[in-house]
C-alpha cells in the first residue's frame, strides 16, 4: 500500500516514485546471518540439523543455546543457498 500511495503522490511517475522509495545511492545492504556465525557454530548447526531435521527448538536447546531461535531459522534459510547445502543434498 505504501508503494501504491507513493506512486499516486508522485503523479504516477514511476521513476520519481521509485526515487522516493529507495534512498540516494541505492538500497542499504544489511549483514546477513551467515556473517554472524563462526565456522564452528556452522558445523554445530549442520550436525544438529542432521540429528533433528528442522526442529529448530531442539537444535537451539541441545546444540546452540546462546543463539536465538530467530537467528537459527534465518541462518537455516541463508545456509540453504550455500554450496555446502547443495553438497549435502547430493
């Protein structure tokens, strides 16, 4: 709704509306969850995933209690985009 309202406020000029939605210099890139985890934590995660599947509560409780549940879930979806995931699927 915000984007449609912005488009209307800018007289349906798409370029002008987009310029108001995106800050100067382009969008901000945020650090993803992959950067927040150490290699040893990633290995623990993979081990836990092998043991529990996608039971993130058990993964957190038994393997990564210092990580939040949200952090573990976000890491899982980022991890699925890596080569290590593809190798494990094969």
